[in-house]
């Protein structure tokens, strides 16, 4: 039930839903139509501005840590999906999580890769992301002895719970590096550090905030800005909830 409610909440949190709702209300009103239209336009301009969301994201995303050598790198899911046409794994916007993990392994930074991801699909939970990924890693020549699989988790809390439990059964003193998107690290750190009862290291991938901005970012509305707000608001609410739960 909590999983279903979280999906509904994510939909309600989307700024584009707020903007559309305000315009719909304005359409049916007579006395305060202009005021609602003005609010809708201002919200649209604010949430579609790439510079505003970019700078806010810059301040939230994590920085690179001082890397050491780690026994296990925990790769958090959300980077791929099952391609029904090709009947194989396909990669999404957060695929840098996987590619950076492979790079860290090839460079000797991490000895083992723990794939932590089940299915986040509300209706079909048969396809497990971790199971899809292991086949891809095999094709790249990464041996099975290097790969650990946790395919039950559906969210970050379960990522931490199941992954850390698996690692502790093998090695209580294992040095761990958690690998996920830069914008996801603040909440991941809150959750993983609490469950592990220690401070772990976190490696950021696929930064969303830009380092340089063009003139168009300041003045032209951009649809992608709404998607970045969706991501940020979801993370902020999740962070607050996980802080209270802690």
C-alpha cells in the first residue's frame, strides 16, 4: 500500500500537474479568472526556466569523494529497463550509474559489484533490473565471481537494507562505495549511513545541474526543466520522510 501511495504522491508533486490544474480552474471561473491565469503563467515560467532549476540542482548534488580501494561497490538501480522489441536490456537517463561502476571496477577501485535493484514497476514486477544487468556485464567480460545480486529491492530503503545485510554476511569489515546519481546521494547517504551505522563513501554519477549556462537557459522555457523539478521534488519529499522516519 505504501508503495502505491508513493507512486500517487510522485504524480501529484509534478509541477506541470499544478500548472495544468490552475489553468483548468481558471477556465471554469468567471470572477477571478485573470488572477488564476496570471498565477499559472508565472508558475509555468518559473518551472520551465533551465537556469533556475540548474542552479538549485547544482547546490543539491553531491561532490566527488576522495577515492580509496573498496571491497564492494553497491550500484543502485533505476538506470535501465527491458526493451520489449529487442528482448534485452536498454538504458535510460541514469545509465551513467552503470557505466561509471564498470569504470571503477576496471580501474581497480572496487573489487566486487553489487547490483541492487528489483522492480519499481507498479503493475509488472516480473522483470528484475539486477537480473537484466548481469547478462550485460557478462558480455563485457566481467566474471560472475565479481558480481553480487540483490533483486528484491523496490526503493532506496530496501536497497540499503538488503544490500548491507548481504555484504555483512560475507564480510563485516568490508569497505563499501555506494554508486548512484549525484542528485540521489543526499537521500541515499541518509538511509545507508543509518542502516549501516557508519559513514560510507558515495560516488556521484550523471550530474543534472550544468556547470555553464547559455543565454537561452535564462530566457527560453524548456520542457526538460519540468522533468528536473519532478526529480528534485521527489527527492526532497523523500528526504524529509526518511529523516522523520529515522
